[in-house]
């Protein structure tokens, strides 16, 4: 057997041996691995292959070794071996890239965003409690930790914090107010009339610096008027934000509000009907109610002293309209023992009352028209009695 033939046999055996070793290693460390990923730790850093099955690309390496013996290039054997090594290294790098090699490290740096509810439904004492919680966190936070504060009602706002040791003392948690640049007095603010917890969480996402653990602490009474905080809490989990809640423990402020004034869809002149006032009270209290019909008190029931229970209350007044046309009813409450906002203690609505049907009664003998005319009038009809000469031409 010639030396060339022996070299070819040795080359084939080496190639098959390399392929067998790679197949064994792929089966042992990839296919039979108990976890879907492969990880190892070196110098405190964790390396991980997220998709290790793509390492099957390394099995192509023996093919580059096998074709080396069949190459027609007139190159020295050293250069041929170097070419094969470079090709195999390229295949190995591609396989590691497809298997998604990742490196992770552990960090203890925490960024905490405090979300403070400052809506009108929150009592002043609760805002003081929230300030104490944040001031304590600022005073006790580690040197590498970061704290951000967002106050929110209808819209969220970022609260500017001081620096250094005086940050806790200078912290101010206030309600939202309109920015007024005119010389006239500013109108009452409506920014505190709502509570949007979802918008506050969405603003917090952009406040976390890279490399920090994300924490959010929500201080609220939990009464939302806009948005969906439950759906946003699930999104926060996907963003890596851990959410904590601190509920307000102070009792809600006393508040009475007229939410609606209801009456029948069709009202007839001279017919008695009921007017329902929907009154909400945050706690049991007393109030004095007035109902105006136009500019005067309602004729049947104009004033009443109410005993309101906590929650919704249905207050009923009886009324009657004597003259057809548009009639405005205004309901108001006063003399309330504990009420924070007076502007929601009034409600007005207008109804259109059609007039009575008219009947033209032509009677040849007018003195005989009395019985029928009286009967028609008793049926809420306006009767116009005329002789034959008074019959309209058209």
C-alpha cells in the first residue's frame, strides 16, 4: 500500500472520529440536557445559551476537514490546514451566534418610583402620610439607590426632588392646580376631579435608568375614574417592574353631590308627576333641599329637610305644570354639616310641556253648547265655541 493511500485512509478515519466525537458531545450536552438552556459561570459572570440546539451547525465542521484532502489547490499542507481551521472556526462562531449566547450579571442597584394619588377624593391627612413615607425612604436609601416621585390625579406629574441630605426635608406633596398667568383670579381647578392610575404607571416606565432594578410603589385610595390599572399592572410585569401598594387609611372626606335630576319623558299640563333627585353622600349626614320651578319654589313641594345615608339617595318631589311651554327645574342642597365641594350641590334641567289639545265647536244655537263644551273641558281640552258664521274659511 502506497504512502499516499495510507494518508488518505488516516484522513478519513480522523474525519469520522471527529464527527463521532461531535455527535456524542451534541447528544450528551445538548439533546440530553435537562434544561432548555445551557449556562455556566466564569469570574462571577453567567454565560447562557438560550437556544443550544442551534449548535448542530458545528456538525458541519468534519466536512471541511474531509474536503481538504480532495482540494486541487496547489498549496503547502500548512496553508491547507490553516484554511480548514479558519473555516471550522467560522462555522463554530455562526453556530454560537444562532444559539443566542448571552451574558448576565447581578446588580443590587434599585430605582423606586413612588406614585402618589393627590386627587380631590384624598383627604389632606392622607397626603401628609404619603409625604412621611417618601421622606423616610429618601433618608434611609442606600447610596447607589435612586428614588423618583410622581403625583397624579386626572393627569400625572413628576415631582422635583432636592439633592443631598435636605431632599427629605424639602419634599412637598401638593394637589394639582391650573397654571394662571392672567391678572384675574384663576377659576376653580378641575385637575383633581379625576384619578388615572394607569397614566401614572405609564409615566413611570421612562424614569428607570439602565442597569437598575425597577420598583414602583402606589399610594392611593384605589378609586380610579379613568384608565385600567389592572391591565397596566400586567404590562408593568412584562417591563420588569415590581409593583407594591400602600393604601390610604384615613377616612374619606365628607362629600355630598347631586348627580342627576330625573322626570317623566312626557308631562301633561295639570297632571301631577314625580321628580327624582339622585344624591350621593360619602357618609350619613343631614341637608336642606330646595326645588325651584322657573324662578319660584315648586308649588306642591318646594323645600325639605333630608336625612342622607352613606351612598346613593333617591329624593322624590311632586310637581305639576299649569302653563304649557319650556319649564326649568333647579334642585339645590345647602346646610350640609360636612361637604368639601359646594359646586356639585346643584343641578338644573329643562322639560318641554305641550299645551292642551284645542277643539273648534261650531253650534247653530250657541245657548245649547254648554253641556258638550263643559264635557270637553273636563277632558283637558281647550274648547272654542263659534256660530256657523265663525267657521274659518280655510
